C-alpha cells in the first residue's frame, strides 16, 4: 500500500511539473490616469524594453522614457530620450543589442522619418534622418544588421526602402511598383536576409503570389512565383524566417470577393519547381470550430466533407487572420485568430492595401498607445478605423510538418474579448513538438498545453507583490499575454489596487505591471 501511494504521489507530482504554468516574477510601477501607456519590446533572453511618451519637455525637446528590464523583471537602467516636438512614433524593433524606434515628422506621409537607436549595454543613443522625396506610406518596419527595411506603398503600389545606418543613405529596392498588387508581408530571416511577399492581381485569370528574397544591400537572391487556384482568392499571408532550410508561406483564402476566410493555405518556396499549394477548409480542422456549439460544428464538418467528396469548395466562412509562424526543425506552427468585427468596420482588414487607414486612435482610460499589443514590427498591422468593438473569439494553432502538410491543430476560446482594433490577442510557444497556447483576460491567464496526444488546460491567476493588496479593478482592454523565449511568457496590464491594511482614503493606487509566466 505504501508503495502504491508513493507511486500515485509521484505520478501526480510529475503531471503537475509537466503541465503547470506559474507566475515567477513581477514588475510594478505606479501609473496615473493621465500617463501614456508603455510600449513593450521583447528582447528575448536579453529582457524587455519599455518605452513611453512622458508628455514632458526639456530645452524644447520632447522626452521619451526608455527602461530596460532583465528576464527577472528587474529594472537595470532607465533613460530619457530627447526628440523633436512634432515626432510621432510609427514603429519599433529590436536586434543585436539595439532598440530601434522609428518616428515620422508630423502627420503627412511625405514627411521625413527619424530613427533613434538605443544600445542596451552602453545606453548609447544615435539619431538618423531618413529623408523622403516621395509620399511613402509605411506599413512594415524591421531591422537587419546595420540596415533597416521599410515596406509600404508609393501611390498605391508596393515599395521597399532600405536605410543603411553606416552610410546614412536610403535607397528603393528595385523590382516593385507593380500595379494592382499588395504587399502582404515583409520579414527578416535569421541569416540577415529579408522576404517580401506580394499578391499580384494584375491578371484576374492568373493571380500569383510573388516571393522575393534579398540580402541586406537589396541584392536579389531568390524569386518565386506561386500560382493560385483560380477558384480561390488569397486574403492574407505571412512567411517563416528560415530557421529551417525551407521557407513556409501560410495565410487565409476565400472565394470570390468575400471578406470572410474559408480556410488556411500553406506552401513551401521553391524557385526551381512548382510547389503545390495546400488549401485546408476550416471544416477539416479538429478544433477550429470549438467556439461554435457542438451540433453546429458537426453540421459544418459534415457539409465540408460532402463538398470535398463532390470536388467542390466548402461554403463555411468566418473572419480569421494569421498572426504568427513559429518554427522547429520538425515543422511549423501557425497562429490564426477568429474574430467578429464591429458592425460598421470598413473593408476586410488587409494590413494596408486599399484604405491606408492610420493606427487606431482609441479612448483608453490609462493613456494612448497605438501599438499596445502589436507583435510584429508592422506599424499599422490590421489596424482599421472603426466605431464600436470587435470581439476576439478563438485562437487556433495549426501544426504542419516539414512539407507544409497539416499534422494537428488546437483551439482555445477567447471569451469574446472586446478590442478597439483587430489585432493579436493570444500567443503560443512551440518547443519540442509541444504547443502552449494562452491568452489573458483581466487577472486570469488561460492556457492550453499539448502533451503527446492529450490537451491539458491550465489557469494562472495574478499574484500581487503585497499580500495586503487586492485588485479592485482591472482594465480589460489593455491586458495581454505574449511569448517571450522558450516556454516563458510575459503578461501585462493595468490594475487599480486596494490595500486592505490602510484607511479608506489612502487605500487605492493605479499601477502598470508585467508578470513573468514560466511553463515547465
């Protein structure tokens, strides 16, 4: 009996050790309602960078606060960055110990861009002016080694601009300015090259995806044309970053001019042969329909199977956007989020094409931050002006093998979180062939972890720094979870706290916080 009890206890402890996610560190900072929000920049194993407009001036210059936290969320340094008064932040990135902050002078798209860099070891700052001779609407911004890439549009045609930090010269990358085309993605690879993914709609009978890969000087390395099924329309697409030898392209498709997606497509880049494109209707996924009632999900799957058997395209569609690709040597994982747009949302939220809307200027009780939950370095990722709230419904992670074929998928309901813009709500890690998927709602983080063929739900509740304090109010809109490094996440938000040990008049305070979440 003793041995049996010991064995049961050991198995229970092992299960807890494998499946449990816990809060292991916390950062707090008092935050007034008049303060601007912080932008959080992941520096992976080098910690986090916090940036915000201080709404203060010195010697005629506007002050921005930059703070570095280590992986234990301990503040290592803080500095004030001085900028011209009329600069507005339009992008940020991190690479090779440098924080990149991209500003534009004024509100006009033809105005000059200004880049500030901060070295995280020496705190040395540098300023660069990127002169604009044409009206360039920036949609994507990423850093390579000593070079930044800017993607966007010139007179509604895609364009890529490179700026060399050593020579301080900018140049347009040749081979763009294609009429009736769209820049779907601009992504830096792990080998200091970058990909530009373009949807060419110039020929309605022969629509193509164009993948172009360049080195840091803008020299073309690879070009691949991918033919699209004439019966389908590509809505959105993103690429992987060459952690593996193969480059994955994945996104959503529909039929005709529908705004809603009918499924996910995947393909591998191959400039030497025509690679097949895999089209997966949503009804083929095991967990993508978990947000619908079971009977309705069963009907959708049955109709989808009937259509496929009859060599037809299933008619089920929903609003869905690809958010992130993670890579491992054995395959890829794609995060797609399902949402319900506000009733009066404009056209389908392409990253920029067609509407050229600015970042969403919402009304936030804790200050304004147009980039509050943007994961990639795309200044206007999916942001569209709208009135009312969108509702984020489901986070789906689909796992693909090395040949871009679907292996399995996972789904986590998002409790219909309300957002003022359509942006990434959940996040995930993909390590050792296991997926950990989670999102934050107020003071609770809901997680879903794959363990072999099992799915293990988990919940992490916020632990405060002071045992005498309780959460009086949590700002529901400005609270998010993000993958950090490995199976570690960080979550942030804004609390109104009450100290039960103090008098009523002195018991309340508002704070900005970050929690470190480790899943082991």
